[in-house]
């Protein structure tokens, strides 16, 4: 039985993770916590009879693997705790800057971490398909990444959209920083060769939609993933936890977990 800790347990994703843990026989929800001062502290994490109370700190009941979908600063703080105490971590947080990513890599030298901006198995498969399509089309098509999320999402483009852009740029030998186009406004002029464009939609309760266009002369290929519930991310995170629990150290992603890396 793998003991799971859930960060941000009172939030929407946290509650989805709590429910997923309670539904799987391979896991036990042993610790849940929220930021200090949160109104949920001291309350049960769920209606399950064995549900733990929500703590105000990661330092509480013992666990084997942390699952964290909170914020970059909180996730790195929690990851540091895990590294100090020999605990594993699954991080689904998005919005990390380059220095924060470097910090995560440093901490992963002392413990095992799976970090993926999207824990969906379907999205992970899409990333492999993007490699295949980009390799086949090369520079003969225009590429656009279109993403949509709920109105409360605070970062844009989404971490998944950026990951898709990184995969495309790497496969095509481009630099996303110089070839990515994230804003179009006013008199932009014609599209430049080798651009990777991004479009962002924020509306209502959209869980998550991502589509990549490969647009050439007289044809267009679209690779699309649509999420209709957060459960897919929670189930993917638990799959990561099960895969990660016996790893001593290292920074991994969903392609490692699914065995999709060459």
C-alpha cells in the first residue's frame, strides 16, 4: 500500500486527488494539507470514514509520495521537504520560470520527482504524435498551438501548450524563445517562416483543450486532446506515484512513466 500526501487538499484539483486515492486499493490517503490559515484546516479531507484531517503543513502524518498541483513557490518548498526526508514527489503544477525549473532539477538529485504540466495519458500520447508529425512535415507547414481553459486559470499559455511547443521546437531544430509567437495585435505583417504560434482561450468551466495545427497547402492535420474532467489528471498522478515509489532519485516526466521515450 502506497501512502499518499495531497497538497492543496481543499481545492478543486486537491479534492479530485483525494477522491481518486480513496477509490484505488493500491493507495492510502495518509496526509492532506493546505496553506497556513486556510479555512479548511482541521476538517476531514473527504466524507470517507478513514479520511485524514487537513493539516496546515506538509510536516504531519507519514507518507511515501507527495502529489502537488499547487503553485510554483509552494511546490518547490514541498519538494525541498521531500528531498530532506527521503520522500518522492509527483508535481503537476504549471507556471515555473527557468530558475524554478533549475531548482527542481537540483532537488531531484536528492529524491525522485515526476514533473509534468499535464498528467493525462492522452496528452502524453499526443506529445509523441506531435514528434511524429513535426518530423514528417518539417518546414513545409505552418504550426499553431491553440489551448482553452477555465476562467480561473492564472497562467497563459498553459503549461501543456508550452510543453507542446517545446516538443515541436526540439523536433524541428528551432528555439521556442525566438520562434514562438505568443501575441498578435495590430499590423503584424505576414506570417514569418518557422514560427510556432500560440492562441489562448479562457472561458467559463472549460477543463482543458489543446489542439495543434499543421497547416500546409491544400491540407491541414490537427492533433487534439479534450479533457472533460479532472479525474484524468488525478489518475495519471497516481500512476506516476506507483511508478516512482521505488526510484532513488532523478527528474522524470509522463513519457518516462509510460515507457514512451526512445
